[in-house]
C-alpha cells in the first residue's frame, strides 16, 4: 500500500480544522486510511543518510504524518487530494466540479504525433494548467505526486511517463516524434551542456535514480522525443525532461504531457495531475485542453473530465454490506465519498444514479459503490450477521482428488515438494529444449543428491481465451525420479498405480495407455504420452534429455512424468 508523507500543520490547515493525533487517527480510520507513522523532517533525513538517531527534539522541526492509502486511490497520493477528500467526507465542502475551458478548436494548443512513435511509445495525452500559483510546498507536492504516480499506476514509467513544462518558455504547436538517438541533442534537466541521446543514456547509467528507467528505450532503434515549433526539446520520455522548459516557483502556466504504452492509464494519470492541482489555477478547477493530431488524421481533445454514469439497484449496493438504509441515506453516504448520487425508481425498484468524477478511476462496478457506502456508514457500525444463503461448507472435489493423488504418490516412496507457480521463461522453455508455443508452462525441481524421488501436485498457469483475464489455472501432478540409472520403469510403475486408483466410468484407459511421442525435453524413443481409450492425452513421461540436465546442473539421469489431474477428475 502506498504511503503519503505530508506536513501535519499544512494538512490540518488544508482540512480546515485542528485535530489531536488521536482524533486524526480516528478520522483516518473512519475514512478507510491509516496514520502509519508520525515523524519529523530531520528524522527522515537522518534515516535516509543512515545516521544515528538523535534523541533531542527540535520544536521548530516540522511534524510529518505518514498516511497509508489504498493502492487504487490515485487521488489520495498528494496532500491536495487527501485534504479535499477529508473535507468532503466531514461535510465541510461539496465535491468540486472540474471543467475543461471552452476554447475553439482553432485556438487550442496542438500536439502532432508522428507515425514512428508507434514503434516505441505510441500514445500521448496533454493538458494545460493556466494561472497556477506555486509556493515551495505546492511545488514540492506537484513533483512528489509525479513520483508517486510513476511508482504506482505508471509501473516505473513503463506504462506512462509524465512530463511537466513551463509553457511560457515554449512555442506551440508541439510534435511527438521517434528518432534515431544520434539525431537527438538537448540539454537535460539539471545539466548545463548538451548531450546526444545515446551518449546521455551512457551518462545516466551512473545516476542512482534514472538508471533504472534506461532499459525501457535504450535498446530501441528510435527514441521518443517531444519538440516545440522551434525544435526545442521538451523531453526524452520516459527518461528526462529538457532543462529549457523546467518549471520553477515562478511558473504560471504548466504544460503537462503523458506518453504511454497504455492509453487508458495515460488518461487516468493526466486526469489525476490536473484535478489535483487545478485548485491552484486562476480559474479554480478549470483545465485548458490540448488537441492531439494523430498521424492518421484523427483529432482528439484531452483531457476528458466528464463524469462516468452508473445506475445501480439499491439492493445491489446494500446487499453485500448487510445494512438497511433508504435511498436518501445511501445518496448522502455516497456524496461523502465524492460520488454525486441521486435516487429514483424504475418498475417499482429503488435505484441509485451515480456520477463518478474523473478523480475516482477506481469505481468500476456496483461492488465499488458498496465499499464506499460501507466506509461512509462505518465498518464498526455494520452489524454482525450470517449470510442469508448459508450453505454447509465443504472441500472442492478437485482438492479432495488432489489429496488422494498426493497420498498415493507418497506411498510409492516419493517426497512431496512445493515450488513457485510462476517460474522464469528460460526454465520453462529454453532449458527444456522447447520452443515457446504460448500454451505450455512446466516447472522442474533441481535435485540436490544423487538419488531423489520428488513430486508436486499444484497449479500451472495456461493461456485461456475463454476467461476474462486471458489465463486459467490447471491442476497438475509432476514427479521426478533421479538416480545413477534412468528409472524409466519406476516412473511407469507410478503411473500404473495412479491409473488403477482413478479408474472411473468417465475415465477409461483401456489396455494400453502409453503412446510414443516426440517431445524435445526427453530422449527420442525414451518417452511416451498417457492417453485414455478415446485418445485424450492426460499426461506424458520420459527420460530427460542430457542437454536439459546440463542446463539445470543435474549430474545424474532423471525420468519425469506430468499428468493433468483435472482431466482425471
């Protein structure tokens, strides 16, 4: 869970009320967040520098609250959003209404996207904050929010990278291009000399902060770059901005650009930045749009600050919580969470219409509304009750079957091991002499002695286009026999035992369930697949190829079997 560090005095001033530490902890609990730590600026610096703790307390040292927030609440990652949410929650302020300035298309700033950007980082979204008033605290919060978003939703800049610029130092229209690194020259942020882009990558390999982002583009034949109409470089995303357009405390007009490989997340990031800091604009909560002209001629105006509409049955909101509230009460609870709601009736059923603001990208389903209602109602106020549709609990058939298989294999003398479901691509394919056909995943344990019999019953992850997440788990049995001799007959004996105990009307193996096969991880003619009488493959076994053993560092011969338990259930 991300932690936001804010100055206590500035936060309480922004909330508009004085709280003792105990009172503020209670408020955080009510709102579904947590006051994780109370420290000071000097203590944080000492900790970062690994200095010994100084027991002396300086009364002038600023008290810092470290507040833990939900990972999907991007609007709470800065003081501005946090204070605003608490003001609305406590009823001292109504939810703000964000607006995009009404500017004719012909007067908007434009960003022209070149076709080459599709090779490296295809999307860009932009906006302008006009008439911003910064002081040191606001400026630091503005920079800190970018860092928090980069670490969170932006996935360390791989999905989205944020660039912020002093618009008054630039001249539109702008262009988003992708060029060979030897054609890009500019002075990067906090530097005084110009670098060629490829040389700049070498320069930043010794930079503790920036070196971890270099891999995103350094092996690409083209680098993304943003120019103004004078060919001044704004940024080399996702690495560094140009020094020319660096924002300062004197900046009044901020140009924000977000380049991305994921357009949805780019919009969320842009909306978060502008909704958090538009409160410091000359016209409060108003954002100036930018027209993005795509290389295929399409034109899109950003940002989109429209509200997302949801219409949900009252029972669908209250049912999962187990509380009784009428429509007016639920509307009031949702309003406390910055969700503008209204009640109405359709075909005799009470319904709630909700306008989800651009700050609440976490609201996707009726269950999200239930969560917010439960928070506003108070988790401690929800009565304890048993679910209405109470059923007798029991184990899943697959788990019962898996345990029986575990017992059978253990009786055969094998030792059970537990390995990670996820393993490296190299172990699953290259080290097994396999070609990745995008549909298989196998993990082989590395034996530690000259004679070893091990097995595992567990899940593997398979591609599955029928699932909404594109993948599904499949329960498998894997067993490995390692000795100075191959042990092929040992593994076949294990398979014969399993076949005997799982015979059922729906699973018929017939007389001969071994059929020759040709898998690259096994020796030729020393392997076979296990099939049912109707020709369905439920597993395979074989003597592991010497090249595979070499790659895994195993000195002795091994025989391996894998079976699909779900096919036997």
